[in-house]
C-alpha cells in the first residue's frame, strides 16, 4: 500500500510539472554545484591563501555569468583554516559530510594538504589543492593536483643560472619548517650540482625568524657567487636586506624559488631586490589572450595587479571548471574524479599557457624572472 501511494505521488508530481510547463511557468532550474574552498585566509600563509580565494571566486563568477556548467550555477563555500592542520581536518569533514561538496579546493599549503589527504581518500571525495609536492598523491586516488612538482622549477632555474650567468658556487638558505620549501631547495641543489655547480653551504631558518645578521655575517665570509633563497616573500626580503647591510658584495647574486615572487617581496626588499633572479610560473603583462583578460578582470575586481598566487588560483579554477564540464550533467564525486583523469590541455595563465597531466602529475612549464626597476620581468 505504501508503494502504491509513493507511485501516485510521483505521477501527481509529474503531472504538476507538465501543467506548469503548459502554462508557461518554468520548472525548477538545475541544482547548484557546490564546491568548498579551504584556504589559509588568515595566519602565516594568508599572503597566499587569501589571494587564492579571490582568484577562484573571480573564475567562478565569470563561469556563472556565462551560464554555469551544464545549466548549473557553481556555488563556492569559503572556509578559513588559518594555517592550522587540525582545523583543516575539521573543515574537511564538514565539507564532505555537512556541505556535501562535490569537490574541495585547497588547502593552501603542502603541510595542510598532507594532513587532510587521508580523510578525503577514506571518504572518497575528490580534492585539488595547491601543494606542489607529489607526496600528497600517496594518500590515494581521490587526491588530485593542480601544481606541477618541484622537479620542474628547480632544474629550469639551475640551467639558466649555469648557462646565462657566471655563478658557479652558491649557498642555500631555506625554511626548514615547510616541506615544500625544503623540496625546492633540494631539487635546485641537485640540479645545480648535476650541471657542474658547487653548493658551498646549506643554512636553515624557521618561518618566525627575523634576525639574520649572524647568518649574513657567515655568508659574507664565504666564497660564493650567489645565495639561493627558498622562504616566503617577506622573510626572503628581510634576509636580502640584512645580507646587503652586512656587506655582502653586489657581485654576489640573489637567487630565489617561486615562493619569493610576490609584490610583497619587492615592496619589503626595496632597492635590495634589484637583480634578483627567481623561478616562477607567471608575470603580469604576458601577450596571451587569456592572460590579458585575466589581468584586466582581476585589476577591475580587486583594484590591484595580480601576482603569481592570483594567477595560480585562477588557473586551478580553470582546471576545476574543465573537470566539471567533462563530468557532464548530474555529476557525482566519482564522476568528477574520473573526469579529472581524462582532462588534458586546459588553457591557463601560468607557465606555457597550457596545463596537462599524466597520472595526476601536472605540467605547465616555468619562467625565469629577474627584478628590473622594481618589477619582476622575464629574464633575458
């Protein structure tokens, strides 16, 4: 009897929808696609996480303005884990169980991504974060990546330095509290040595350090052609300033990982930034249609010039949107994961302008930049 009643209600509902359509009243629109974005919008990594969030929202707003994906609007729920691993895990569980996210964007840092990856894989929910390290893939097939591995950036910079400059001996300064920054250091070190260069020293700092005069005095006494920095932008700027104040000669070049490529580095380092050589995947003003449109839209929306973090967030969102299109109407979490595995050659604003991947290991190329007249520009 209960089954008959249920069938009757279904027939009645169908008849009602038909009557509305006949009367010219539109039926309900396709259900929104819910994404959750977990970022470090506050805390020590906010300089990246807050910008990632803005760029993702810009890309989603643009997609919704064009009709969404398969007629569905995209809704992004913003969550702030403040750079805390425990909070990232809590927000991950909420995104999966309460928000019913089809897919999760983030977290911001490699450390947070490593913490949450087992949860996503246990609960069979796809997430795509900003971690560069391939170590996050070990948690299982529900871990997806946007950023290419550190094995791409380091060799490009090492090759440029060895081929285009007289630098042959370097000292490495790295943040030992951050897994990704340690990887940046290791990959550059290995590529530089393989190309014939010499690593004179490896000096560790921690993210909370501010007094680098002892380090500057030590580096000044070494016979080096360059100092390679892999710490975040403002700390790197502080190190550069103290190195120069301690008397490190101008002929000793400053090299940097993509972590330093930010307007905050330029403003904090001032004149000490001139001549710095760094690896990155983006610089404003590139002569490509998508880049021109992004630069203009970001400037109009947020009243500031986009940096590499903004470009990364926007490009990751393009990969997410391409994945949702590939998943088709009425997507499920499993369909989204499977769609990601099929997606290739997505137009982006970073690197070569095209993102692709092989077995969840992305590639999009890198750019060598130098600081000239207070701005990052493509190195000659």
